[in-house]
C-alpha cells in the first residue's frame, strides 16, 4: 500500500527554512493528508535566484546543478513558493539550454517540480481541506506563481473550502507587491511605495488577514504593515489550509 | 540620445514626493489596464494575433536588409527618396539639409519618438527654424521644454491646471483673463494656435508606425488628425523612422494594427490611420511636392543577432509602461531616457551604453507583467536580466554588493556549512526580535529595516526542527 503513494521531495526554500519553518510543516501536513510520502533532502539550500537575478550566471548554474543532483530520484518536487518553483520549472532549463549534459536533467527536474497549492489541486486532485478559520482574508497572487506557473484559481479553490473563511480579491490583483528579491533593499524607497499601494488595496477590501503563497512577498508586506501600525494578520496560504493557528502571524510575537 | 539615466534614484525620489504626479500615476495603475483588458476580452483571436504579430516581426528582423531595400525601391519608384542614417547626428543633419533646401522657416511635426530620440527640435532651432509639435501632448511638453514621460501619452505627467498655466505663460497675445478652466477651453485654444502653424509650415515631419515594403508606403496612427495636416499641407513631407519599423505587406501592417491600438489605449483602432506613398501625383488633389523617408539605425542593427534582438519587435504601444509597478511608482521622467518603463529600461542601455544607465535594468522586480501584456511578446524580464549579467561580467556592480553576493553563493554551494550558519542566524535574529517578533533596525540590514520591520525568525530552522522531530527522514 505504502509504495503506491506518490513520493514527494519538499524543496523547503531558504526563506521558509530560516524565517518560518511552520510553513514547511504546514506543507508537509497538507501533502501527507493528500496521500503523499514526504522526504526532505538535507543537501538543499536555495534555488539560486539571488545569483540568477543579480546577473551571476556562474553561481546560479552551480547552485542549480546542486539542486538538480539533490532532487533527482523523487516522484515530485514541491515548494511552498511560486517563485522558487518557477525558478526550477522555468529558469533552470533556460540556464542549461546550451549544455547538452545538464539540459535533459534540468528539464526532467522542471517537469516534476510544482508549487505546493497547485500540486495539491492539479496533481493530487484535492478538492477541500479540513481547516476552520473565522476570518476575512485578502489573497495576493505572487508574480512568479501567477505568471510563470499559472497559480491563480487553485489557492482560491482550496481556501473556499476552509470553514468560516471568506476570501476577498484585491483591486489590482495582477500588481506586484514590490518585493522583488534584492530589489527591495537596493531600491527601498520605490519598493516601499509599491508595498504601500498594495496594502492600500488590501485595506480597501476590509479584510483583517492577508494571504499569499510566497514568503518573500509576505515578509516584505508584513514588515511594512507592522512599521505603519496597520492591524493586519499576514500569513502563508499553507498555514491557513493546514489549520495552523498556533503560530502567530508573520512579524508578530507569541 | 541625451540621457540622465545615471540620476535614476535621485529623480525617482523626487517623483515619489510629487503628490500631483502620484495622483495621476495612481489613476493609471488602476484604470488604464482595465481599458486594455476590456478591449482584449472583446477580441477572441487577440492571443492568436499576438503570435502572428510576433512571427511577422521575427521574419522581418531575420531578413531586415531584404525588406529595407525592397521598401527603398518602392519609395523611389513612387517618386520619394530614402535617406539611410547610421546615427542621430546623421539623421539630424539630413533633416536639416532637406529643410534648408526647402527654405523652411516653420516645420510642423506629428508625434515621433524617433524625433525625440535624435532631439531634432533643438537642432532645427539652433539653425534658425521654428519646429512646432502638433500632437497636443507633444505641443504641451514642447512649450514646457520637457521630454516625454510616456511613449504614447507624452504629457501624461502634466495636469490640466498645469497646462492652463503653460498656455497663459506662452500664448501672451491672448487675453490673460480668458477662461481656461475646462479641458474644452484648452483644446480649443491649442486648436486655434496650431491651425495657423499648419498653414504656415514649409516642411512637415511625421514618424511611422509601419513602413510597408511591398508598396513603399509609410503608415501613422493618431487620435487627433494632426498627422494628416502635418504631412499634406506643407510642400515637403519627411517621414522619420527606425529601421525596425518595416513590415513585408499591407496585410502584415493591418494584422499588427489590430493589436496595436488595443494594447496602447484599449481602442479597437486609433481614430486616424494614414497611409502615405510618395509625393503628390498630377492627379492628386493635394499632398507634398517632396516625400523623404529618413531611416535611422542608431544602435538598432548592432542588436541584431544578439540576446537583445527581440527588442526590435517593439511597436511602441506603451502597454509595458501602463502595467509596470516601477513606472506606476516613479513615472516616466525618472528613467532619464526618451524611452521609459520596461521597454526603456531594456532599450536604453543598447542606445546609450550600460555604464550610463546601470540602474534601469536593475530597478525592476522582474514581476513579468510587462511581458504578459506585450503585444509582441518581448521577454522583457529576460532582457533586463541579460543586462544584469553584462553588468556583473563587466564588474559594474558596486563592490560591496558583489562581495555580499559572492559570500552568500559560497555558503549556498556548501549545504553543511550553510546549515550551521543559517541555524546560528535564525537563533540570533529570533533573539533580536524578542517578544515583539520583529526587528526595527539591524546593522548590515539597513536596506531592509529603513523601510519596513524585519519579521523575526521562529528560532529553529526547518532543517533542524525536521531532523529533531522526524529523525532526518
């Protein structure tokens, strides 16, 4: 019996590993409840986006080769992030487009890699979750998940099954939140303005909670909301789907 | 091309503090994408047309010499003349020469971004001629001595009240107490002033949205009709266009036209679409006696065959600006280039050099919304990343950022060491966050904490907790 269950390697992502392990555990809970066996390869660090988006192609390739080797031999690779999953799915094959040895391995990994919520819905055919959450939540579509992976309806579908939760769409749902990786520290003033616009859209929905599928965006938006004294609970979508209400919202004390 | 792109952060900062500008940008952020989306939703074959448009342009770019020579042969056969200009200076002097030969005093201009690119107005003024912009937006910024802030809405950054002030300052022959409170007053005044200029013009300069190789025609689309008056009333018509504007056939031009206006303004078509082929023929009721086409290279052919070649597909619709979070935050002038927004950030380094415009490809979140709306499917984020790679390879990145990146990459390539360092980091930051669960200021992280709190880590990394709870499975 056990052998027939799909085997999933969790790509934790460096931000979840460092800042918010509870998202990783929420992901494991959701994957196991959906019928998967979950492994966490120890030799993982980061997907390499900081190097890739800073123009350091050599280091991006070196890190990508390490990820490809580490995650070979699993049925699926799942990340609780559209940005990191997009890196593996879309950008690794591009990085090795001219490398006959690594291109097929990059493409094989890309084909097996998924963002968490879209994996649950599209591959595991999950229709609903058992969680209950009495709140009104705005959902932010993170850019890479939305445009590189087509993650849009899947989180909304599962969130609609959370008892007590109502989900609000933002005024300009396709707009970036201004995180952008190193962009948010290199061009902090511009990043801050884009975050302010996004949080204004959130406030306009009247929701007391903000959800998204990428911790980078969430750390940035939660940090801005806290700095501005805004009363907003910011969480990763996996926490809500897994019913993890013991972990305090991002940027709040226990 | 003149550029102040090296002052990007300073200009962006000023733009962020400009409340009037911010109000206009906020309107654009919310409403302009809605108009485009409505137009796209009403045309089921829109995505198919994007694919066809891209294929047409890719074919032309791969055979650019063939189609340009065919275009020249057709223009010549129709009685016109094509001038090949390698750079901005050559284009300026060519146009000046034509104007001088015509004994020109007044030169009217339809909207042309290439005209902005080569700064033709200043050149004509220096040589005693009076260039007059006849597109209302261009006319306003000409009076204000400003560059355009948007590819298709050059005076986007100017409010109606500011236009009224500008008119009061410049139209001194009119009653200073005249009402200028309504948009209609402003339009009527501009129309009256421009009408006399159209009639006085000796030469008319227009741009081109397309150069049609099979007929030698040039095509412009406008919403004001000013282009028609500019090119039919004076004795000499000069068309100024980049070499990438050529398409093989009329059918190809109309295919791309179907996505151009929808992407640009949400219109099905622009109000005026004008085809011009050669000078006035004996049987024509009107038209210019001379017809010139000035073809500008100015760095474009150098992009052929490089990783930036896709940029040559651009049809200057402005959709990438309308959907860009950076443009929405800082407006067009911050880019310090004739071309702003994502296309400007990708194109300007090719035109003026990466050293002079280093911020432009870096000041992007790579959110990809530009690529998702580009009618020509130009992979703009990839283009920006290509420039970042060029900057990294040429050591243009600040040394501190480069070393920070190298240190991080050193750790990321050594998982065991990385786990020890990240474990210590998580514990330290969790301690710094204390009961509040967030950090308001942190040495070496000022780039983050100057603008926002840093949510504190939970304290134990996922990897450590996983091994503790699950025994490293």
